[in-house]
C-alpha cells in the first residue's frame, strides 16, 4: 500500500463532494492509502499570493509541513490548490530568509517546513505511482464505448516552471489514463486551454465565453463526455454550462466527469455510488 | 544489414511549410499554401520564410526585421504556438509536428488580420496609450537635462525583467480573456503598466492604477498563465499582474472593486475558518442584487442536486484552527512591521 497525505480542497468539501467520495471507493483497490489532512487550510486559491505574499507562504508552508511531519508526500486533487501550494514551495525553497521567518512562526505549533515532501496531483499518482499497466489490469468495465475529451485545465500545466509534469503545449498524462481505462480520447484543441473559472464572479461574460468554446469543441467532436482533473474546471464546465451554452446559442449539452469518477466507472462502480448524479448536467 | 538512419546525424531534410494565406481585398476566405523546401539543421523558421518569399512565392506576407529576437516583429503561430520566427529553429518544431514533416504557420491571434501573417498592432498601441504606458516624470521641468534621474539597484530589480518585453504580442495572441473579449487590457499592457507603476520617478501612478482597476482591466485576468508560458523573453508576466493587484489592494483598499473584494475574501476566510466560505462569496464580491440576478437559476439547480456550499455557520473550521489563527495573526504583525520599515 502506498501512503500519502491527502489535501482537502475547499471546493471538494463543499460543492464537488463527489471527488473525495469517489476516491474513497477505489483507493485501496489501486494500492493507495490517502490520509486526510484535516488540519490543512485553504491554499489561498491563487489569490492570497498577491493579497498577502507572506501569509500565502506561511499557510502553505504549514500545509506541506503537516505532510512532512507524517513523512508523506502531499497529494492534491484540485489543479489550483496544486499550483498554489507548489508555487509557495518553490518560493520557500528559493528564499532561505522567508523559509526561516515562516519556520520561526510554525515552530509554535511544533511544525517545521523542510522541503522534503513533494506536492503532487492525484492524476500524477495514478499515472506514475500506480502505473498504467496496473490500472489496465484492474479495469473491470473498460470504457470502450466512450469517446472522451480530456480537459487538463491550466494549473496542472502552467506555469511549467512550477508544475513541470506534462508538456503544457501537448500534455499526455490524462490521455494515457483514459486509454488505460479502455476509453477513446478524441483530438481536443481545448485540452490545454482555460475553463474561465477564476473570473466567473469578476468578469462573468468573458469566463462564460471561455467555457463555451471548450464545451462546443467537445460537442462538435461528438465526445460522450469531458473529463477533467480539476473540480474548479468541473464547476465552470458543468455548473455554468447551461448559461455558457445558452449565450453561445448552443442547445445541446455534454456531461463533465472528474478523473476520480472516470476511474470508478472503469472499476465497476455505479454512477450513483460515484456521485455522478450530483452533477448539474446529467 | 543497413544501419538505421540516425536522425541526429542528418544535416538536411525536406520540410513543408503550411502557410496561412488571406488577402481580404481579394480572397473570400482564408486558405493554406504548402511550400516544401530543403532545410539544413540550424535554420530558423524566419530564414525559411525568407527563402520561400525570395525563391518560390513573393506574395507571402509577413513582418520581420532584426532576425535576432530583439525587435519583436516576427511574432506568429508556429505549429499553433505564438513565438518569434527568428529565434525558432525548424528542426526543434519539426519534432513536435502533429503531421510529420509539416510545420503550420499562422498569424497571431487576438489582433485584426491585415494580410497573411501580418496582424494590425494598432489596437495594442491604443491600449498602451489608454493605460499611459510611459513615465510622466516627477522631476521639475527646470531640472530636466541638468542632471541624471537615478534609481536604486533594488528598485530596478523590481522591474528589470519587465523591461525585457519587446512587444512581440505572443502573450496577446495566447491570452484566454482577450480571446473572449477584445476590449480586455491584454497581458503586454499590464506588464508595461506594472513596470511604470513601480518606478519611483513616475508621477501618474494613481490615475494609471485607477484606469487599471476598471472593467476590462487587471481584475479580468483569469490566471491561466498562457501569457507567461508563451513569453519569448521568459518574463514572469503573472508576477506583474499580481503586482498590480497587490498594489491596487494596498493603495485603493479591499472594497475598491469586485475583484479586490473577491481576492480579500480568501484572506479573511482563511483567518476565520481556515477554509473558504463559498456560499457567500458571490454576495461578498458583487452584492445581493447581482447574485440574485445572475446566480439564482443555477442556485435552484444546485439545491436540487444537493450541491450548494454550506451556509457560513456550517462551514467546518480546519482542525486546530485556534493555533492556526495565532500563527496567522503573528504573520499579520510581521507584515505590519514590514510596511512600517518600508515607509521609513
């Protein structure tokens, strides 16, 4: 069994609860044990870093230090949490005086940020640690009847100086996972583009235009569903889909799946068990 | 037995350049022309295009000048990615081509097309004028020309990288929000605005910032990082965008715009609960009326699907929140001290 500290993302605790629930269903089958980090706090959602760079460093040094205390890598299942925590880690590792300042505060909680735990995405764990061969062997219901559009989202790819797992121009890890589960990936230009989530409350129309473009390409390519490793992309593409497509004059719709649900389907769990029925788009 | 061809030892190969063509005065719609030429290792895309123009088809139009990555004229999309033709080697992009042996050349996105690979830069220049992308000196006019106006090295380091911008518009071409709305300020203009705003010799920081926080300004950036990833000079453009936002919150307050209110909510929620209180985020960002008008139909669907975020009292605090708050507040004291010593 491979053990990891599991970061609880705010959105997965509130709107997209199906992500963590579906992971819980199959983690053991894939030889994974995720220890939930209940003491962890919000990463700052790609906003705290400019509101207060020092609080941003403190909060995320602490998130990582909690995993380091257990001697485990920190696994994240939201792209923005991943990018945000990894950005903080890079800053801390490159700035000894910041690291010291943060550690002087953290020691009051008996914590120390050392920089020993890696911060990684669930998708990377599946592809790199579990491995595609093992996943192929575990599949009970191959997804061969589905044409799937892989939507990576921004913060698992860019900035590549912080992420560095996939080539941001032509990422492959999600495509590989789909194929290992027996599904068929479609060529999808929007695979590395944006969902518009981060400006939904500030520049709504622009965000909806961004989401609509990604949705329309998948619909035109006759994909059965879009799959994404990010619950924020899911919220934009699923929750706001009706609004985005209405404005674009498109009448059809397309379901959006989390990677954890797609894995669960291939491992034989039902849509109900996986929480797929909770999606706005059925 | 024949030895396999070692691609690394190959010095010459036939390459097809699939070039976007469109002359609005003649053509009803755009099309692609294929030009196949023999290319040696080390040759750039620009030199190949020059060869095509000189020897095969003089009508192919593109902009270029310095051929050394300095002037920023030859920005274009090469195999889908916005970059400079003069610093991009044919063999480097060939290995990433979707169709073997073919390199697709298209004009930059998000700017009006003039002809073939030439786009109109005027909208970008107009925005640079609109956002006052220059220094209006604080030096009295009488002193000008009499002495140098120096800055410290420490200050220069804050915008050193931003001064590397050559206005090639690769970031403009890749921008997600500009794609959605051409009125958006655009990343190159934000970068330039940041560079001017942090210059202590500048006298128009406040009016420039006031313009930047309006609609289509700095808060409309959706953090997709495409601009930064495409930058031909590896400038951390998002640092500049975040720099303007940090400045806006500090100089104009957290209640200034919906963007500032939205950003500040993260800070206050983390201090309160260690978690984001998502249920009230739309109201705190845009007020009750906007939220009811814009989100009510979706909220109904979310209620039906048991998808609504919990109301604030039911948001469970992170475990050990009391100790966390103490740490958080201690850092607040550090930040206050920093501001005091910065002002000194």
